[in-house]
C-alpha cells in the first residue's frame, strides 16, 4: 500500500506485507512509545483489525496481535493501559472514513491462520539494555542478564546471594509485573526445575523490584521483551506470566493505606487510585 495514516502520537505506514509504526516524540507522547521509536509489524503477526469510537471525538484503529507473535505484548501479559498499547492508533473522528478504508485493506490481507506462531514475528527491542530498579541495576547484553544490588534497597537475602549473572541458556522465561503505582518486578524464571525461587520478588536473587520512580514501564518492559525473545531463540519454550499468590488480607489493607497516602499527596490520580484499589481487593 505505501500510504501513511497519522494519528495522535504515531503514524502508520501501510506496506504490502507489514505496517511500519513510527511513534512521535514529545512531552505528551507516552514514554513507552518514545522508547520503542518505531516497530515493523508483519501482517502475519496480526490476528484482527477493529475500528471503534474513542474518547472526546476520536476513533481508534486497533491491530490485534496474534498471541505469541510479539515478545513485548507477551511480556506485558495484558498489563498495559490502553493509552500505552502500541497497536492502537487514535485519530480525530473526522478521519473515521479514511481509517475504515485502511482497516478494510488490512483485513483483506490477513492470513487465515491466527494460531500461535513457532517464532516471534515482531522484532524485540535490541540489546544492550539496562535500567535502574529499586534494589539494583539490571543489564542485558544479548547473551546474559546481570543484577547488581544497591545497598540502600536490596534485601539481606540478595546481599547474601551476591550480584547475579544469568546466561540466557539457563532461563525458561520472564515474569514482568507493571511498576505503575507500586509493586512492580522483573523475575527471571530458571530452566532447572530443582531451583526453588522465593514467592516474594524482593527475596529472590533472580528478580529485581521496582515501584514509583524506579524501573518505569518504558525501561523495564522493553528489557523484559528482549530477554524473552532471546530465551525463545535459544530453543526454550518461553514462560511469561505466572499467577500471583493470594495475599494476606492484612498486607492488602496496608497496601491500600499506602495507596491512599500516595493519592492524597497527589502522586496518584483519581483514576489510578480507583483502578489499583480494585486490583488489590481482587487479590483477597
């Protein structure tokens, strides 16, 4: 096709076998988009295309990725907010007719097979990558992941274990928890079944933890996606999401109180407070 459809924060260039998504740079553009820069999405990586009404006089063109086609979305495991979904293009409503045209063009080119592909079809963010977590610094050079602990944040269990290096060949997957508001972590899942990993990430030497101001989404998620893609390329069947254990009600109450303090201090919006409180209550 070769045409370009520009929306808020991104522009999609339609080619015969792919869609090239170029993200804008600016203070209003989500930081994740800026970190990604651009992404080429092969049409075989798309399962469906939708066009729906958006907020405040907008429409949303959404290319739904196939499960297992994009390491970024596998690592996110459904935790991204709509505004940070790289597969959504928000447009003014006066472009709805044009958006419908491109949606129909894309649908006509999609493959009938929408099952999980044998390999990732969308390129992962490239190593080397690094980010600063609350309890340490994480780095990935393409072949191994290293954690260097901070004396101000790391638990005694991590200090006792010492700094860590994990070759990709020793990993079976990645567990990423969104750091929005608090309680985020990046856990490396070990391939050896004999290796027992603590339930709490702050006690696990194969995990770094992060929260408000540490390990934001635009740094930790591309990192997790890059590691996940490397694990899959090594021949392991990647594991991404593990159900979180149910929390102690007293712990939930403490975290809701902390969330309320952040809300009163203006560090959390009304919407974020309501959403996170509901998530915490759902863990009871």
